[in-house]
């Protein structure tokens, strides 16, 4: 404890005695915290208060120079509440020291970072993680991320990103959990728990930030930052659940999104931030904007910086990331009466409360330990977990003639632009990655086979023939362009291919083909890679296609021509070894898609939980005039939500309901027997869907309402049970009341959203 925190403790204790000091507080339920914060607020100048609302970028920090940096001067002047994306415990310590020792009140800083899917030990991208449907492992990944980040001085992560996405053109599909709100909500809870642990009791439990509130994943045309406009029914039933789950799990902070909601930018949308998030959902954390989201409201056409800053504060936003709108203009707005001190105090209070809950007033250096930075980061145990979890995320889409798993023998050619790149293994938003330490796929394959087989390599092609597009898709030090001619690269690859027994084609996207501002209008395999694949197939050698991607891509041609296809997403720091584990059958693949894989661009958005329409097409016909369909494409995606193969086969039988009637306060049990009928021990993800046949509003054809990941040895069976409670039957009706309406429902179970067995039941 330093001198200032001792003074704080003493004054807080005194303030507790004088209850009058709390009179402006609505009361958090924690009297000690209220007293402490009231006391501190009482001592703050307006400038210091606005300083707490300020989260500037931290570009100019060099170790040992924090004091002299621009940001250091602002921190010393009490003009900064937190900083983000500084990697390095020494730099963080320096800056915290300035805050605690040089600023008048010594209020510690928050240190945030985009720890999205791991720190130095990088886990698969969130979309991939969701394909494991393994909330225990996902929680574990967040726990390890928190341990490593906190060992490096970070106490706040800008994660989980829980935006539902049905449009794979959007590059940030990679950062979320796919298209389903039920699964998304389960993952949101798991991640908040993983990061925050036991409410920051220990110095490796950090604050989560649920983002981007709200609806950021539904931009028009899939173009990042674009307009979002949807009905409130759709918001509440199909998009809000994961945010709500994050709020209920006690996430310490939320981030506003860039887009408009009902025409008002989220950052200034009082209905969204205050009426829904705080009042309806009872959430009591603090709200930070996304990067410059306040100043971006000028371009949205909401006014000048002073006007938009006032709008944001009044809507319920507490902290301004980078825009310098709160710090720069709220004093003037206060003077002119556009905002009042109560609104400023409310925002400051929430930020001070967050710092209090994190324990930073007791020990500003709680998260800053040079020792832990040496022992807790990128450890063998963490890497082992990352490798295990990555194996659960790959989705086997096709496996003709059981080509996979490969045997460790003969000559194995690994060919493609993703085969030999270290920097692209972790995937987008891996801010703290140390990719020089990670293996390339070729290295992973070589290590797996040892001297049992010969592994050869050729790049075969660039990512795309279009150098400008490739530059856009390989930013942040992930340059991978080869200056040889297309013909020369192809010739080399064919040589390598012809002398092999089997070809592993490592194709698809680079890390930055997805992620922020990486929206695409064409999701097919880029031109040169397609040519390479055709050439490899023409050799007559068996080809296994590993598709690297940060989103659902279109593989209609590939699904017709390539015997084995596995989607490996971006598997993180241990991706290479994990891929080898699955390719050679040490682990059987078990991932299942959490985003429908479209057949063509025109189908987008295509998602499983759609409405029936008044003119549904019969399932088994491709086209029916005057029915809801296309004349040139089936409605169904190429690979549906929930789909994924294994090396073994599973048989579903004996689906039963414990009753076919249910009362409003009762529940029924759905059971199904699952048998591993193949030769491999493997995991299966058993899925429960429900349809509300008749409602006061139209209801989707099915909605995921349960899932279980089970392990079965070859030949083994298990009975899987789901409790169908009234809660699972509820939805938001036209009045936005959360109701379960009596009537008939269908329960469906199966291995994916298309292949299900159904039984009806009635809610009395
Ligand atoms: C992104 C956020 C991120 C923030 C801070 C923004 O551009 O939209 O997701 O947390 O930057 O790096």
C-alpha cells in the first residue's frame, strides 16, 4: 500500500461515518465503495473528473520515457483515466507510477488491451472457438488469456465481442461466435467468467468488456461500420441475447458500437445504453466508446464535437476512447448548460467504481509484476491447452473415401500460400502475439511425422493475383507476397506435387483478409489459388484442402471436386501442431459450423433460424413458381449451421420426450441415444432445436435451445438429456414482452440444424 492509498482508506472510512456524504449516490449496495468514491469525487476538480473519462491512444510510450511522453504529461496533469494496447510490463509500470505519484490525487490508470483470443499464447479466432461448442474450453481460453495479460500489466480486455453475424462479407465475423443467439449467449457468459474469474479477487482476474453494443454485426451490405437498421423484434429475439448474457454475467464494462441503431449512433442512443442496458437489464458497469466513436458522430451528421460529446454523455456513455470529445468539450457544455454536473459525476463514478472493484486503489500495481511477466506468459501448459482447444475447432466438411486421417508415411507435399507463413497463423486481432515463436504449418507437419515420412513444400501461388488486394489483406507485418511469376510458382508446385503421395493444400484467406475493415464482396477462393488447386487436382494425387478463413467462405466448386476439405480458420499460436494432430488422426475432428456456409454470394444473408414465409418452398424441390426461392440457386446453404463431420460416424436413435404436454411451471425431458458406430474415439455435439408452431408473432422454423458435447469411444453409446423448460420457449412478442405462449411446439434433435428428428409437445 502506498501513502496515497493509506490516505484514501482513512478518508473513505471517515466518509462512511458521515452518511450525508453519500446523498448524491444512488447507492451501489457496497457502502464502503460508495463512501470511498463519494469522498474522492468530492475532492476532484472538473478537469480531473473529465480526465477520468478520457481514454487516449498510447502510441508514444517508450520504456523509461513515460514521464516525458505526451501521454505521461497528460497523466501527470490528471487528464487521463486509462490507456490501452501498451505491451510490456515495464512501460505500464512507468506510466502507473506517473499516475499514482505525479498526479494530484494519484488515481491509478486502467490498462486495457484487445486481448481477443489469447495474449502471447494465442487461441483460435473467436469464430473458430465457437465451432468447438465447448463453453468449458472457451472459458478456459479466456482464463489463460487473463492470466497472461494480467502478468503483463493489463487489467482490462476489450473482449468478448458478442455481435451476432449472419453476413460473412463482414470481416469481423471472425471475432464473434457466429449466427446463433443461444450459443452466442452461452459463449458470452463463459468468456466473462473466464476473464473476470471470482470478480477480480486475484491479480490474474481482469475486467471484461462486452462489445460492440449494439448490432455491429449487421451492417448493410456487410460493409464495416455501415448503417444497421432492424426491427426491435429482431433485435431482442435474434441479436440482443449475447449482450444481455454478458451483462447478467457481470461484465465490468461494455463498449458502444460505431453503427446507428434506429438512426441514432449507438454511442448517443439513450434508449439503447440507458433504457435497455442499464434500466431493463439492470447492468451497473461502465460504458466506453469504440475508437473515436464520439467524433465519428460528426460524420454521421449529429453535430460538431461539442454537440456529439454532450449527446454521448447524456445517452449514458462514460468513457471516450481517443476522440478527445469529453475531455475537450464537456467543460464548455457544462458552462452553457448543455450537460449538468450530475451527468458528469455519474460517468466518473462508474469509472472510479471499476477501478475500486479491480482493487487498484488498494494496490495500483496489483496487475504489474515483473516476475509474473517472466513466468506466466506463453508457458508450456498454456500452449498445450491452446493446442488441445484448437483441435476442437476445425470443421471437417468433406471426407470422401475416408482420405483423412493421413498416415505418417511416404511423401507428403504441403502446398499453398498459407503453408509456410508464421505471421498468419494466429489470425486477426492478436495484438500481443509473438508470431516469430509460432510454427508454420509445414513445420507442424514435419514435426508430427518425424522420420516416418518426407514432407515437401511449395508455395504454389500468392494469395491472389491482385497485388493491391493482397496488400490490403496482409497488413500489420503479415506481408507474404512472392515476386516470382504465377507460372513459375505453379510449375514449382506441380513438380513437388507430382513427386508426392498425397497433397495437403493450405489455401484460403490470410489473417487480415478478415477482421476490422476487411469486408469482402467475393468469398470464393481467390483466382490464383483456384488455379493452383485445379492444377494440383489434375495430377491425380489425393488432395486434402485445408481452408484457412476468418469467416464462412464459398466452396461450392471445391465441394464438388476436392475429396477432403477441412476448415481450419486461424488456429492461434499452436495451430500448426493442432492441425497436424487432426490431419494424422491423433485427434478426431469434432468442430461444427456456427455460421452457415453459403453456396453463392447471392444467398447472403443465409441463416438457419429464418422465418417460414407465407409461401415456403417444399424442401425437396429446387424451384417452385410463386414460392419463396431463387430460380438459379437452392435456398439452403452449402453446409448448414451445426454441420461438421468426424472420422467416425454417429447414429441417433430413440428420441423421446418425457411427456407431450407441459405446464407453465413445468418442464419436460428430451432424450436421445447417440452411438459411435465407427472406428475412432471421438466427440460429438448433440443439438436441440425448438419451433413454436403458432404464436402471436411469426416464429422461426427452428431455434437452437440446447447442445451437449460428448465423448464416445468407438462402439460406445450414451443417452443425452435436455431439459425443456418454459424459459426456453419464451420470446419477445410484438409488445417486447418476454413470453411463452401456450400452444404446440416441435422439439428437434440431431447432429446439425438440417438433419433432425422431431417430436411435438404442447404448452398448456
Ligand atoms: C475496434 C474495437 C477495439 C478498439 C480498440 C476499434 O477499432 O472496433 O473492437 O476494441 O478499436 O483497439
